[in-house]
């Protein structure tokens, strides 16, 4: 909805990734002033279309649209973003399996697993408590038997808590908030942050940095993801994986 440059960039990246792997994508571009009823009608149309196995509403939405209402309207078997409360609730409960896990947290865990980082029994700290990244990332780490602490804006002395972590997932949305001396030597850091900072040497006038001071952190951590180029591509990959699972489930082979 609307003409947000960042949203348009994300959508183009997702469309390109779909094309590369052979997933057909459908788009509905709506103006900023579209009514909530009109947006709900678009979602309902995709819900009813058997050729669609995953629905993604690009966030954020304009302020006059109730985000919760829109996300709740997506059929659960097509909620490839993993934002439906039934999916998040199932992820929070032992013995339950969500149909889909939120893409960015799922990508964070995949990066750790494929890099050979041991999670079970380790101390993990998630910096940030958003519904999109922080909370589901903490739940996924707990499901893999980590001992998890969430650091947020009201946490006293966050550096002392982060310094205890074997695994850090940084998702606070604050440029280079986590310094090298916040980190435990040998830890693994997954940096979800994507923050523009002024840089007159760049054509756009800015560059992107994470929530972690990368140059400092790489001298302390054994593993650290770059920004850009780390978690972002993994998020899109997990979206495609979720969509494939949705298609398999619809065909009765999952």
C-alpha cells in the first residue's frame, strides 16, 4: 500500500526470488488512501484463490488501517509470514507445531544451525521484543533448549546481560547499539537490524548498519552476520520455504 520506497524494494526482492525458484507471484498494489474494507476484499480474494498458497501483506500499513484486523483476515493455511496469532500461539506452546514460523526468526535459527552453532544448553539473549522478530526468536531458541533472556527498552544495564550470552540476536532497531565490549568472547551474533546512517560518500547519502557495531564485534565474536547481506536474504528464503510448505499442505503431501 502506498509508495514507500523501502516496501517497494522489499517487494521487488521477493518477486525476484520467486522468479528464480519457479514460484509464481501475484501482486496487488493499492494507494495510501484505500479503505480497510477494500484491503480486506483483496485479502479475501487471495484467500479464495486455490492457485495461491501464501499471502503476504507488506508492512507497515497506513495509519488508518488496523494492522491486526488485516493480518487476522489471512487464512491460516496461507499465513506464510507466520504473523497469525494461531501460528504465534502454537510456537509458544510445548507440544504444538505452528503451520508457519515467522520468516526472520526462522532464518536466524537456520543461520545458527547451518553454521554449527550449538544452541541446546547455551545462554541466548534477544535484544528487542517485537511480535515480528524478538518474541518469536526467543520462543524458537527456547524450543531448541537454550536459556533465553529478552533485553528491551526498560531493561536495566543491558550490556551486563548481553555480555553473558553465548548467542545474541539483535533486533532492537537502533544503529550500532551493541558495542564490542557488550559481547562475550567467542559468542555468535545474528544482527537483524537494518538502520540508515548518514554517509556523504554514498550516492544515496546514507549507508545501512546493523544493531551491532560490526567492526568492534567481529574482533570478539566467533560468528557474526553482516548488514546488509546477512539476515535479509535468509528472511526471503524462509518466505519461499514457507510458501512451498503451503503448496505441499494444500496438495496433501505434507
